[in-house]
């Protein structure tokens, strides 16, 4: 009996030891699982945190890069040394033979901008007004994109293009003359220039009056410059000559005479600037030569009208939209001075007039600004019924007119 009790006691002890070992094993398993779970959670947390930090660092680097790019671009901004504004630009102007309405409209439009305004009667070559005559009669400046008028006429005269001819500008990109004039596309006119070649480009430019005096016996007028040879390839060659006017110096009078020829159907007049009422009464037009551009003018007109309607000169319509205006802008810079050109004419049956505005200065000076000023001038003319009555004679000329009409 005692032996059986001892065996039972030993058996209980053995079972207890087994249960204890199982508990310890299970506890170890549970602890291991918990530790693994904690480790995985820690790893997940660290990975998420790392991703967030890497994203934050990437954003900081991008911000630094953008800042450095902006700083780097800012360093390369062109610096201008000339002011876009001036006072007393009319000082010294000879106005005795100018149309008083046209002159006042030009002065009001120019305001305090540093520039000149030349208004021309395209059917006679008479200069109706010339504000800031010192600048207008100077040696001129780079014509910028207004040179594209000459190049377009040359290409049309050669039968190379029509207004709808698509010109390849690389890849599948194509453009026609109308869009190229309206938006002043440089690549288009570089392509035309290279196809024409310097000899033909120069020939037509001289035919249109570049490189020679535009006026007839106008004291102080200078002829500008048209090079005898193509500019070096390092400066862009004939392509840059035909898109930016590189290497060329053109005067406002030369550009005005060319646009007058476009407006009147092809007659290139000598520009004349009457200085007294008597000269106005006795005015006689002088033809320099007749240009064979009659067929090209309608092709040009779509692009020149487009420039004002939806292109680079659309700021003109901020001030004037009653009559159709056709024109061409130009913007470029040289040696710290920025140039802004706009040459245009009013396409009306009565009171047709050519207006050329040339500005020089700094950043506020550019072609669309010149177009905006032209809109102010056309508004002034319209409000004074210029497009109904046409040009007038100086106000103090009434007695002279009576003497001419009723000679003694």
C-alpha cells in the first residue's frame, strides 16, 4: 500500500514537471511571437518614417534647385542702360508744314515714351507729322522683326511661297506666311532667308529702299546701313538677317516708305516733309520707283491684319477697333538698349495713313507697346474725324489758300 502511494506521488510530480515545461515552452513561443510582431511593427514604422523623410529631403532639394535655377536665370537677364522714358522729345521739331490734327494725335500717343512717331500720306509720300525729328532722322537702329516685311515680299516676288504655302520648321511642324507674319515666327523667316540666299535678299531690300535716303531733300536725314556681304555664321548668317535684321540699321523713314508702298499698291515715293504752309499748298509727289509687288500685297495683307487681330500687335485694339489696321511689330536689343517697332496703315477708303512708331529704352520698350501707342494715335485721329475728312493743311494757312483760290 505504501509502495503504491509512493508511485502515485512520483507520477503526480512527473506530470507537474511536464505541465511546467509545456507552460514555459508556450510562454517562450508567445514571447517570441510578440517580439517578432513588435520588430515587424518597428520595421514598418521605420520604413514609413524613412519614406517620409526621403520625400521631405527630395522636396527640399527640388526647392533648392528651383531657387538656384531662378537665381541662375536672373543672373543672365539682360541689363539695359537706357531709359524708356524722356521729356521734351519734341524740342527743335520743325512743324510749320505738318497736319496739326495728325501731329497732336502723335504727341498724345507717344506721351513720355522715349521714341518717335512718323505719319505719312501713302498716296503722295507727304510726311504729315514727325515727332522727335532728331531720332526719326538719325542713322536708325536694328529693324528687329519688321525686316520680315521685306523678306516676305522677296519670297512672294520670287514665287517661292503663297500665303498658304506650308514651310517645314522641323519635324512635323509646318507654318504658312499668314501665321508667320501674325505671330512673327523667327524660324519661318530664317528658313525663307536661307532658301532665298543673301544676294536675292539684299537685292530686294535695296529695291524697297533700305540702305539709302528715304526722303527728298530732308535736312539731317541719314541713310541707315545695309551690309554689302552676309554677316558671319557666328552671328546667325542670312537667317538672322531675315528674322531679326541682324547687321542692318533701318530708319523710321525707310520703314515708313516701304509700308506706304504696300498701302498704295506698289509706288515707292520719296518722302517729303513740308516745313511751311506754302510748301503744303505747292506740294508735288515724287516717285522714286514702282515696285512689282501688286500680286504680293494681298498675300501680305492677311498676315499683317492677323498681327493686329490676334497676333503680336493685338494690344492696338485696346484703344482702337473701329477701322481695319494692318501692321508688323519688332522687338530686339543691342548693347544695353531695347528697340520696339511698329509699322502700320489704316485700310480705309478715306483718310488712309501710314504710322511708324519707333521706341528705344529698357524693359518697358518692345514692339507690342509700340502697337498699343499706335492704337492711341488712331483713336485720336478717329475722334477728330480724320478717316472722314482726310489730311488738312496747317491752321494758319487759310489766307494763303484764299489767295491761291482767288488770285488778284
